[in-house]
C-alpha cells in the first residue's frame, strides 16, 4: 500500500508542476498548482507513516517527478526533449535504483560451526 500512496504522491506533484506551466497562459491553473502540491505532500507524509524510509521515499518522489514532468512537458507543451535530457532521465532512474537497493541492510552470513 505504501508504494501505491507514493505513486499517487508522484502523480499529484507532476500534475501540480504541469499546472504551473499552464498557469503562465491561464492564471486559473494556479488553483490546481496549490491542490496538486498539497495532495502530493499529504500523500508523501502518508507513505512515510506507512513505513517508507525518508531517503528512499523522497528520492523516488523527486526523481520520478523530474523525469515524468520532463516527458509530459515535451508531449503536452512541446518543450524540447534532447538526447542529453534522455541520458539525464536514465541516470536519475539509476540513482533511484541505487538508493532503493542501498536502503536494505546486507544480510549476515551464517557461520558454520
């Protein structure tokens, strides 16, 4: 359940970020900016209360938000998506995986007596 809550937090944050871009042309979108970010922070808090480690939750939330926002902004607003940006997204994904895998303590080896 904690991963579903984190996923919803990410989607809310991305929608708030996209609304921020839309608000440049239509200020009414600022209402969704506030709603999207508020929901996102609330859900991030829920995920932490369900047991997600802060470093993992925040890392995944922020990095996935950056990657999704870049991809969706290219599709929705026609913003550029260059090869260098694609490499950055791949590196973000790698960093998130390293943080996730690194958050689990190594298992102790059993000694044979």
